[in-house]
C-alpha cells in the first residue's frame, strides 16, 4: 500500500500543466518616433526623477512628500500588498494542508440501545487528538496554473502602483507649474495696473491743468478697472492650485498656503529632451507592463479551466490517538491512522467545464486586445506629447517677440502722448496690447512647461531608475 501511494506523488512531481504556455505577444516597435525632431529631442535614455532637472528644491520636496503620503498611492500600495498576500496563499496549495485537531466527548445511550444497563453505565467519555493532512495531487497543473495566474496578477498590481506614481507626480508637477504661471500672470496684471494708475494720475493732472479732457480721464479709469477685474479670478485659480498641490502631497488643502504663496520664477525649459528609443518606451511604461501581466494571468486561467476536464486526485492522511480516558490517550494501543487516495472527476458534466474554458478563452482574447490597445495608446500619447511640446515652444518664441514689441510700443505711446503728438486713446490701446501680450506670454510659458510634463508622463519618466528610498516600495523580486 505504501508503495502504491508513492506513485501519485511521483506523478505529481513529473506531471505537465494543461492549457497554453504563455508567450509575450509581439508588439509594434517603430524604428523612430515620427514627431521626435532631432533639433529638440535626443535618443538618450530618459532621465530618472525628471522633476529634479528644474532645480527647484521646493518642487522636489513636494514630490517626495507625495510619493510618501499621497492617499491614492497609499490605496495602490495596499492593493499591491493584498495581491502579494493572495499570491502567498495560492502557493500554499502546492504543499499539503496540515491541521491539528482534538476533541473530548461525553455520550449517553438510551435504555433501548442498552437494555438492562443502568443509567450510569450508559454514559461514556471519549478523548481524541491527531494531525491530518490534505494534498491535491496536481497531475494536470490546476494548482500550478492558479499560482501562475495569481503571480501575474500580483505583478500587474505592482505595475499599477508604478503607473499611479507616474500619474500622481505628473499631476503635482503640472499643477505646480500652473501655479507659478498663474502667479506670473497675476504679477503681470498688477504691474500693468500700476502703470495704468500712473497714466490715470497723469491724465487727471493734465485735466486739472486745463490740458486734458474728461473723456481721457474716464477712459483711463475704465482701463484700470478692467485690469483690476482680472486679479480676483487669478487669485481664485491660485488658491485652487495651492489646495490641489497640498492634497496631492497628502496634506490638508490649506496646509501649504504659507509655503506656496510666495511667487517664484517659472521653470527654465531644457534645450533638448531625452526621449530614449521607441522599444525602450514600450518596456518602460508601467501601464503596458500591467496589461501584459493581466494577459498572462488570463492565459493561465485557461489552464485552470482546462484541468477540470481531467480527474482531480487528493491524498488525505490522519495520524492520531483515541481513548476513553485522558490517561490512556497516548497509550500504545490508542493510536489511529488513515491514508486515503481520492478521485474527483466531473466527466459527466463536461458541458459546464467547456463553458468555463470558453469563457476563459474569451477573457484571454479581451486581454490581448487590451494589451495591444495599451501599446498603441502609449505610442499615440508619446507622439502627441512630442508634437505639443514642440508647438508650444514655437508659439512661445513668437510671443516673446510680441511682448517685447508691445512693451516698446506702449513706452513710445506714453512719450508721444506726453509731448502732445497723439491722444490718450492710442496710449490706452497700446497698454491694452501690452497687457494682452505679456499675459499671453505667461500663459504660453505655462503651456510649454505643462506640455513638457505631459511628455515626461508619456515617457514614464525613467521610473525604473528611481532609488528605492525615494519612492513607494515595489518589491517585484519577492514575487
């Protein structure tokens, strides 16, 4: 009997798993990014921790706080820890399940069961203790495929966490640059308001001296009030951006007001941006990695469903002791044991099994399409981000010239008005053009900076190179 029981164990060790063996699908790997203008982009590796290249200590501090305390990332980390715990549980199914058990019972039989026996003699005690083991002999790989699927799910969860890190950091940096842009727009509006106050004072002085008109004074005041009306809206947007940054960093909305209310210069933009090679992009993006891992999990579950076509063998063992008193519980003749080989085969209900197999096949097909779509979207996002950043820089170049020309025109208009060559209406037009040009330049710089952030987000920011101490822990090696 013992030799016979060794046979299923040996078969388990040498058995093959049914179902398809997973192979990573081929994905498009273009030789070059179409929108990667060589004058602006290089194929150098994408820099890790892209936010550091802006040399803004406050921005770096905020990013590190977000990576440590952002609540969305804490949720993502918890989901990752959950997936690893489920993986550890599934691996336990590869080994026997061992349990210890014990019990004590007092039984009284009825007078009909033991006629003529006194009431006291119909009472009996029973004591037992033992260790039992249950093991599914994985001849056809059902358990191994389940572990394979759970491992792929855990790796997908790790990739999800990395993708969430990219999203959170990109949103924080984007909002930070928008905040600095709004503060620059506010500074421009306030500076123009100061100039317009001077113009109003000049017009009023000329009016009192009898050299001006009431019309010029009214127009100057209207221009000033129009500029001042822009300030509350900008201040409201600045407050909203400040609150958003605080929440992203894991703090209360008002927690960073004192830190962020001091304006700072807009970020300096790099002359060239490293984009890496297209093939590296596909290997680096965590959303692609997550989609590919889920495809592997779906493929493994085909094997789980297929294994139900075959018999399921189980090995059960029990080693224990049973006695009528505690003193005899571990006596020589009180031992008990059980060794059993069980077979469970649903060959009469293959319709259900094949339906589950068809469902698993459909899930795999859907995950394959999702993976291929994720690859295409990644390439689309990158090409679009390349184009947007290049266009934003070209727009900014023109607006720099326009702002300089508008400032010079406003200066000359004021001088010409003071000597009486033109009327004040032309000064107002020139100052309005100056405000619009400077405001457009500030907006353009913000668009360029946020377009660059969008590009780094599309490129995944070189996250695989980020030191473990500076981001949330993702222990792929332990999977």
